[in-house]
């Protein structure tokens, strides 16, 4: 790298405000989607409106602990992030924030989030949210991600629990309907992430992370994605079949899951260079819309 390029990089780093580095390591867009699913869990758990005395601290506490988990992920993955094309410009590899400062920041917001949930919501939600942080930051990032090609299948449970957290925040109990929402995200996670893993296969191979396309090949991964979209279609019908939602959700779920299947079908049998990334991008829209439709269905067409 030339001195000119190095100087340009340093100048760009200096222009970016310091707070932006802390903001970026929280993965705000990912956390926003997690909080959305948590809010849907809250809404579906009670009839009528949500009590703001619980809603506000619950939403903030879940967001803070989720952000802390994301920050820890950045800390743990700093070395491999510096090598991978997708992540080399993250705050830690670029030197916009030190690892020590990131650790202090992650610990501080995790502690604040836990205290909020424990004191103003309920201990059950506080401990479940903390368990999600440990599951994602340590069990998945530190161990599973580097140990098995089924890392995202097993580790996906940590990212699937926000609807349960929202439900317990309002009711202080673990309800089967909340677990069904968890199952929905748990089933969605493998085809969502494996599409990205196909697109970034060479990156993962370069840093010796055993993602499924690296260990079992792209074609096998495409088959697995197709299988999971079929499974997701079936799981997606369950909220309607158990009386948890009404026809608006049913129509939305069928349309969204069939579209996801169509993306997976193209990825398997007629892919071009952009299909894997297109599938990944649609999967994010899919989950966001699915939970928004669940919310609309709950308030516009209350069951019973």
C-alpha cells in the first residue's frame, strides 16, 4: 500500500467522529431488527396497548444487551475482520477504537441494560436477555463459529430469542406462542446467513472459519437453503394454525415464504453472480415484513 493511500485512510479515519465507532460496533441495523421482533412479542402477549412503564425499559434494555453482544462479536473477531473483505473497514481493524475501549463500552451498556430489565421489567427477562448475549458472544462467536459448519444452525438460537424476551417482559412467563415466534426466526436464520456465506465463501476460507460452503461446498449449501425455505414455509403457517393470528398474517406469510422459496430455487438451479447476495438481502426484508404483518394482524384483526 502506498504512502498516499495510507495517508488518505488516516485522513478518512480522522474525519469520522469518535462516537461513530462506538455506534458502528453495536451493529445498529441488526439490533433494530431484533428489537422489532421483541416489540412484536410484547404486542402479541397482551390484548390492547402496551403499558409504557414496561415497554420503554424493556425495549431499551433488550437493545442495550443486544448492542453489547454485537460489540463483543467485533472484539472477538477483530483479527479475522481485518483480513475479510466484508469486514476489514470495521472500527477495530481500522483503529478507530481500541479493543480495551470497546470492552469497557460493551461491559457498560450490558450492565446498564441488565439493570434496567432486572429493576424495571422483571428478573426473568433480564436473565434470558443476558443468556442471549452469552450465547451469541461467547458460545457462537468464540466456539461454534470456529468449531463446526453447523455453527449458525446451533448458534442461531441466541439471535432468535428477542420475541420471547418481549413476551416475558410483558407477562413474566414463558408462553408456547412466544416459543413459536422463536422457532420462526430460528428456522429463518440458516437460509438467511448461508446465502451470505456463499457470497463470501472465499473470505471465510481465507480465515479458516468452517462455514458450510467452505466445508461442504456451495452446491450442498444451496440444497440446504432450499430445504430450510420449505421448512420455513411450514413453520410460518403455525401461528395461524394454532389460533395465534388471523387471515392477514396467513396471506402475508404465504406470499413472503413463497417468495423466499423462489429466491432459493433460483439460487440452486439458475444462479448468477448476484443471486446469493440478492437472496440474503431479501431474507432481511422477509423477516421484517413478516413481523410487521404479525403486528398489524394482531391489532387490526384480534383473535377471539
